[in-house]
């Protein structure tokens, strides 16, 4: 019960800061470009700084070797989610323009703007190294395969003239991942971080959580909470994101434990929570570029962002048995 109440309290804190961003945006405190500016600041500067300092603080060379096994479970769970999503597309005859969006909604999570602050609120910075495991898997999945599916689900292109976009390898190395790679190299070399640099990066990195939540509030206002509705394809996407994705990971972790693979409790909790975070905030943008169903993409993103407030406390209660 105490775990449930703690998770509820953490979620309430998150919602209050999101509400602040929503209210300030509604009252015209922020210009139209402000949300995009925050997103750039977080992903290109603050988050890489936060990741670098977290690796320096919470990882050692010995702990780094132990993360290798942990990455197998979320990677397999994402593959399972893709397979289930592909099957659902065929079974429920989801129409072109929604297929790539639907598959991404089920398989890929919003690890940056919601997963990161949520993880910090629930588990603290000591879980950052475990968060990075899921972040790496999710990043590769999204930009190497997920975007490819959306780009090739353009309903305006005919079969013969349809452009087959290739994997966008450049986006496999966004700045947060670059920050992680750089921090690992620095850790392996063993050079101490000068105090003034460490303090500077810590201050900049501490902006991630509050700015991420304010950004989500801005996105929710711009999307319009009254402009979405539940329909079959949206409900199926939500089931995939909040039930299928974490369930696949929980089952795989249980199977691994049965085979003698032990993962730390904090790692298990972090990975499962990340697997149930809302859908990618960029889905509507990607859908627009591919002439897909932007309204559907916006609906599922907003719905999952709102509903995660209910999902997280339930998931935290379930995690006591994982």
C-alpha cells in the first residue's frame, strides 16, 4: 500500500508541473515557438549533461559490465511488441495512414519528456543507469525502424511510385545518446571530472525534469484536451502501449529469472515502468511528414499522456510481485 501511495504522490507532483505548463500556455505566457525551444534545450543540452553526470556519479567500470545482460530483456520485449502490433494491423484491418503510427504507438515510448522525469520522481537519480538501458533500446527502435514504418505508410502514394525511404542512420545518434557514449568513454579512461565542470553540468542537467513536464503541459494545451475521442484504433493502441508492452517485458524478466538470470530489483522496476510510458510526442509530426492520419496520431499521444497518470500507480503496485 505504501508503494502505491508513494507512486500516486510522485504522479501528482508530475501532473501539477504539467498543469503549470498548460495554464501558462493557455494564458499566453509562452509564444508559439516556446515549446519547440524547450524541446531543443532539453534534448540537445540539458539531457546530455544530466546523463553524463549521472554516469559519472552512479556507474563504475564493474557496474557497466553488468548492464549488458539487462539490455537483452527490453530489446526482446520491443520485438514482441512489434510482432503483436503487426498482427493487430492485419487482424483489425487498420487502414493505411494509421498503420505505421499504430505500430510505433505500441512498440515505442516517450522516454525523454515523460519517461525521464517519471523515472527520477519514482526512483531517484540512482536509477539513471537503468533508465539509459531502455533509452538506448527505444532510441534505436524508433529511429532505425519505427520512422521507416511511418514513412512507408503514406496513403497518398501509389504502389509503383511509392518512395521507399531508407533507415535514417543519422538519427541513431541524437545528442542524449552522444552524451551517454561520451560519458562511457570518459568513465573507461578514468579521468576525473574537474569540479567546476561537474557543477556546471549538474546545474544544467537539473533543468531536464521541470522543463520536460512544462513542455508536456504546453503540448497538451496545443493539442486540445477536448479535441480527441476514443475509437477502436485508438483503444487498441492504448491497450498495446499500456498492457501488451509492459506485460511482454514482465514475462521475459520472469522467464529470465527462472533460467537463473538475476536483475536488480531497481533495474526491473525501471525497465517495466519505461515500457509503459506514453507514446512518442513526435508521432503527429512524423505522421504529417508522411501524409498520414495526423488527427489519429495526436489523439493517441494526448490520450496516453493523460491516462498514464492512472496507469503508473497501478503498475507500481504490480511491480511488487515482479
